[in-house]
C-alpha cells in the first residue's frame, strides 16, 4: 500500500460527484463466508502511511473539493492500531483548514465496542458509517462465520455508534440456509428498532472464489454467475427456502421498509438518538439538491405530506440535525423509487437515474 500512487484528479470532473474517494487500507481480518474482499485483498489489513492519506487530502483540497469524502476501505477498523494513529492526523489536518470535508466509511460492528475509536472518528469528522449487519438471526451469522456479529448485541451496538454522532447505514441479507420462515418480519422489525433509515437489503449472492461459492459448487447449487448486483431480485444459487417464497418475501421487505411513512419514521427516530454530528460545509451543489428536493419531493411527490411532516418535525425537535434530515429525505426518494420499481416489475431492479 505504501507504493499505491495518488489519483490524478485532473482526470475527474469533480462537479459530477457527490463524494470523493480516498482509501487507507485493504483487507479485513474477519472471515465471512460470502465475502470476496478477503479473497481479493487478504485477511491481514495493509495500510497506506498517514503521509500518503494526507497528501491525497491535500490534492483534493487544492483541486477545489469541498464536502463529502468516502474512505472506501471495506473495513476501516480492520487494523485498529493503525487507524487510531491516523485519525488524530486527519482531525488536525481538517481543523487547520476549517473543516472542508466530512467523512464516511465502512466498518465492522466491533467498532461499537471501542469508545476511543468512536470518539477519534467523530473528531475526524466522520458522520456516517456503513456496517454489515446482515441479519438478526444469530444462526445465520454462526454458519457464515461472521463471528463478530454473533458476539455483538446488534441493536445496542448500532445505538452506540449513532449516539456517538454517526449515522449507521446497514447492509442486510436474505437467503441464508438458516433463514427461518419468519425472517422477513424479523428483518423489518430489527431495522425499525435499530432506526437505520438507509438499509441496503439484498439477496445472498455467491460471488466466484468465495467460500460460499466453493461450498455451493460442491453441493451442486450454483445456478449462474452473479451479476454483481445484490439488489436485483435474481438468485444465482438454489436456496434452501423455496425460491418463490424468498423472492416475494424480499420484495415485500423492500416495499415495507421504503413506504415513505415507514422510512421517515426510522429517520425521525435516528435524529432523536443521534449524538452531536459534524456539520457539513455546504457547497453550491448542496443548495441545488435542496432546491430540487423541495420542488420534486415537497410539491410533486405523492408522499409530500410525509416529507413535510418529517422536515417540519426535524426543524422543531432536532434542529441541530436539519442538514442530516434533508440528506435523509433526498436519499429516501432514491429508495422509494427503487422499491416501487422492484415491486412493480416483480423481477429486476433498474438503477434509478
Ligand atoms: S467483515 Fe465485511 S469485509 Fe470483513 S470479511 Fe466480513 S463481510 Fe468481508
């Protein structure tokens, strides 16, 4: 990693992006059966030096970038010692330039067990973190070798991260061999209770060269190559549960989670429990997005009443998180369209443009 060159930002049209990407580490110490990261990058996290990361921050800053930066590591906290050494340097760099960036990343659930790490991330202006929660069914985690999730009290862990000032975005999976018949209701109930508005629920997919792929190949259950999109209602292996039940259950979960009232309810609960969160510096494209949201969602959308109730409530009850509320409202639109299309087409999700 110490030899990875910085990206040539002159080749990117920065205005077309909502976030820029920086990578610190590759690899993850865990061993989830379905994961291809560990097959590609290994189980010993390797990191860039702090100087490399700060150099990339400098380049982004000099190129005029202001706003969100996605630290694209598959598990940012895979090497806690290295990340704890990096974070104060990032915080200091950001403060010296009057906080031009807010950061978000991906991390394993054991982040929640480490108060020091949570507060270092918060000080380095992380405001969101994607966590692979996968399922509330412990037997699925056990069978998939996702031991960190077996050990954790998942609801309590999510809450701790939220209370430290970071929104949790969750990855969830349906289609494990151990899924009980009531898994669909349990997923919805868990996501609701965890107050995770942005819940990326997908079907289990066997990616080539993973442990899952090898096992299912031996069992003669692989049907086709994965298309690389785990939100498409398409199975690439024969599940234990009846396929039709699984697919219709999946669509039902998405349709339920992304009913506007349901989504805004989770978002409201999140705002209530979210600790002090770094304020994003607003740039022209943010004002443009707000304007579009007010017109498209606030005037023309069928769910406009829910939208105004949500924003009005945020203004009255949790004004300090108004920026987060607007962002969540905008992201909600994407998911409402996605879930509606999934429901209507009954087969495949078409990316929303
Ligand atoms: S924690 Fe995430 S990145 Fe690590 S092995 Fe599991 S799924 Fe892969």
